């Protein structure tokens, strides 16, 4: 599935971030605990350089707790980045990020000037809810629709930290097809940019392999159908998603299942592990290298063709 969704305000946000980065002391990147790799924006990684970074694994109450802990360990050991699992259900954990930022910057923790913290993340990752918890009041708009925040704003947390909020940034092109599906499944990409049944087939295939017990429990099944289509058909009949002729409406049941996954009704599910991410990074880099080689070859051919014409 190819996804290209890069609204104009996101391009503007990147330019603004580049402009203010020299004044930033620490970066707080909010990622989705269900898809830490796919929701970890490569643009942010390139922009932050060697500045300290805290990764907040949001919506951790929806993710598999064992997998979430694996990600926290991975970020610490492999990337040297502090990570915390947070959820709006436990506001005290979110507020603890202020103390963590101060620990990362001991030379500024007791200085006169405030610590400038830039908070970033992809659309619909829960960033606005985290900001409101840190501020102790409604500052940022929240909702299940991506790309709500449109402009940059600075918030004084009144605890020695100035928080700079930015619009959710989704990179122009998603190189990893699996990441595209996962982002769509969790709701990071607008529903108009995806096909419900296409994304549902991807998600159900993963659920059948990795979380069959949750599907059995939710749909009260002793045995699961072997394929995605058969499962959607069974689930569709259970939920009354029928069209004319008693035919299951696949799109309708797909919408229901994706909504239940996003809301945690199916159970606590993570769509990727650190091991999966490492494998996919290698494949994506190989694809990028191949494309670059092909572009270089075409450029050389055009150059030689021009010389021959002369």
C-alpha cells in the first residue's frame, strides 16, 4: 500500500523546527507504544542531531506490556535514549517527564533560565493529551482525527520548563510498506488516504498469527478461521454486517474491527517488536540503495547520451 500524505502545514512545521532548533535544549518525541518503529519519525532523527531526546511511548494502555518493555530496553541499550511508557490513564507518569528532562540537563536544572523542550510526534499519536496533562489545563486540542494541531505554540509549564509544541509531522513518503499499514491501522493517517478493507486484511493477518487468543476471546470462538477473509466473514455475520442477499459487507466489518483495535476493545496489542524493526530497516535501506543506484545509472546514461549528440 503506497501512502503519500503530506499536508502543507507539515512542510511549514519542519521549516519552523529547523529555525528554532538552536534554542532547544531537549527533544521530547511522542511515539505510539503499539508501533514505536513505524511512528518514530525519521525526519526528527535527522533534525535533532546530538541533542538529548526523551521518547514517550504513548497509549501504552492499548499496547502489549511485554512488548512495550522490550522497546524501552531497546531504546536505552541500542540508541542511548531514555524512553517512558505513558498513558492518559496515569497522568502522574506523564508529569514525570519534566523531572527526566532536568536529569538529562543537570547543568540547566538549577539555572535561572528555563529548559526549552521541543515536543514532537506524528499525527494522532496522543501528543496533545500529553501536553494538556503537563500543563495541567486544556492547552492543545485533542481528538481521534490526525493533524488537529496546525501551528507552533510555546507553553510555560511553570516548573522550569518551556514547552514548544509543533504540528504532527508525517514524512512525505513512507518507504516501508508494513509501516504504512501499521500507521493506517492505528489511525495516524487520515481515513480518506486508506482503504478500510485493505488495512483490515493486513491487521487480521497479524492478529491471527500473534494474538489468536484475543480474537477467540472477543468473538467467542473455539477455533479461528485460517484466512483473513474467512475470519472477516465470520465476524461480519456475528455483527450483522450484511448486504443484500445475506452477503457480508467486508468494508463495514473492517471499519468495526479497526475501530475496536484502536480503542483497545480487542485487547492490548502491539503491531511490531524491536526485532521486526531491525529486519525491516535492513530491507528498507537495501531498497533505497537500489533506487539510488538506478537513479545514478539513469543520470549517467542521460549524460553520455548528451555527449554523443554533441
